[in-house]
């Protein structure tokens, strides 16, 4: 195997692992002293991450030269859906369920891509798609019937919020494909993240102003600031570019397959750091869900869920 390809596999594994640490870091922030609203933690995340994306985005833009403005606008707006609304629902859901359950539920988002793509975007559900749906939700059913990780203050509310996150992220991916084709993954990511940051920071400002003010909202333990920085670097900036590099070196198919390491990383980190329970029923259900998504990702290589969105430039 060429060193170029080998590095792509390494980057894909690292990117998936770093992304999957996000749930554990968010739970750690909630366990810190004092109440913490999801929008405040999101504001910390984007406050640290946005300058990096702006610098990289401007650099890529300058190298490209002329950039059509219509896909730029759509990418900015789509960022509000994919990185703002999804993140808000996700961070809120993590208040109610374990990090492990959150990662397993989010891991099923390709199923929403399959179903929505077939219903509205000219795609088709193949036999591997049907098998993925059956196995993935059978695994989740096993976990809910007798698993130890289905604990939380409001299990069903948290579950609905995370499934809604998976649904919206699937919509984001379906619409993003044509934009990425036009702008390139690096520029698209930077623009979409800038759109998300705009929504998050405006939301935070409204929350703070209607409360005790921005200063009071940001009066947080040092530990929370450290965790916010870790979420921005380890679970946002670094993995987003690691995955981009991996896709460039080994392709999106192999990168998607290697993303199956994500739930495993979350499980290990949640057990070691958060001391969450994990029994044999959880292991069985998780394995069945990962098997379903993995089989679909590996075998259904010709599946095209959406035609690139036509945009006049």
C-alpha cells in the first residue's frame, strides 16, 4: 500500500474518532459546576472555531479566484440547517441521554438519507438499503428493551431530539452535494460553518440580552472554557479537515466505512471518562446497528441519493 493511501486511512480513522469525542466532551461540560445552557456551550465552540474557518476560507477563496455567489449564499444558509440547528438539537438532547446512545442514534442518519433521497430526490432504495434499515433499528430496539445506556432524565425527549438531528443532517447532506461539487469541500465547509456561527452567535446574543447580559452568561467555570476549546479543536476543526484529506486520498466510500469506528470510540471514552454503564445487551444492539449501516455503506456503492442541485451562477 502506498504511503499516500495509508495516510488517508489514518486520517479517516482519526477524523471519525475525534468527531465522536464531541458527545463525551459535551457531557463533561454539563457535569461542571453550575447550570449550563446548550446555546452558551455552542457559542463557546463557535467562538473558538470561527476565526480558523474564516482564515482558511479566505485563503482557499483567494487561490480559486472568481467564486459564483449563488452557491456561496446557499452554502451559508445551508450551514444554518446542518451546523446550527442540528448542533442545537444535539447539544440539547445530550442533556437527557447518555453519550453512547446519542452516538448510536446519530449513526443511523444514512438511513434518513436513503429514505428521503428515494422519496424526494430521485434516488432508490436497494436491497442493501432495506437490510440497513431493518438491522439498524433492530439494534436500537434491542438497546431500548434491555440496555443499560438507555438512562437519563428524559429519555424519550432526548431520543426524539437526537433522531431529529439525524434527520436534519441527512437533509443537509442531500442538499450539500451539489454545492460541494461547485465550491469544493474545503470552501463549502468554511462557508457553511460561518453561516452556522452567525446563527449561533445571534441566538446567544438574544439569549444573553434577554437575561442578565452577555457578561453574566459567560461567567462560567474555567473548566467549561477548556472543554469548549477542546470541542472546537478536537471535535470540530481538526476532524473536519482530516476527513476532507482522507476523502481526497482514499475516496468517500472508504472514508465512510472507516467512520464506523466512531461509535466504538464514543463507547470507550464514555466508559472511561464519564463512567457510563455498558452491558452485553448494549454491546449486542450496538453491533447489530453498526453491522446494518456498515453493510449498506460497503456494498451499495452505486447508490446516488440526490442529483446535484441546479444553481444558476
